[in-house]
């Protein structure tokens, strides 16, 4: 079983913040793939930042996509952590 992608946002360092249909937000690091075939095109930041949700996964403007199972299995779950003792809210931080 796999979870469909609901939203995606490009981050610095060739990472993606992905929200899956189960409500989890996870970080997928694209950088290990940037020297493999068509993925090398994603070194162009405008192209990398063109990522969108397409059907149940993500796709870039060059029509490159990644299977949602791979996105989920190879990504790291985000964890919640208090901002500061003065803050009453919580925020999500990127933590491997």
C-alpha cells in the first residue's frame, strides 16, 4: 500500500516537503539523484522549483516524476518541537 501525495513544496538543498494523504509531512532529499540521467536537469533551480502534485505523485516541468512509494519510503518524517519557552505555539522543524 502507498500513500498519495497531497502537496509538495521545494526547499533549500534540493529537498522537498511532501504531505501525504495519511496526514504525514515528510522531507525527501533529491540531491542523491542529481547525477543520474534526467534528474541532472533538476540542478537548475527554476526547474527544481517547478515541482507540482500530479495525480497521486509529484512532477516537474520536464515531465520527470517519482513513484509515490519511493517518495514515502525514502523520506524522513517531520517532528514537532516547541519554538521557545516564550512561545505558546508549536512549529514543525526539519529533523532527520
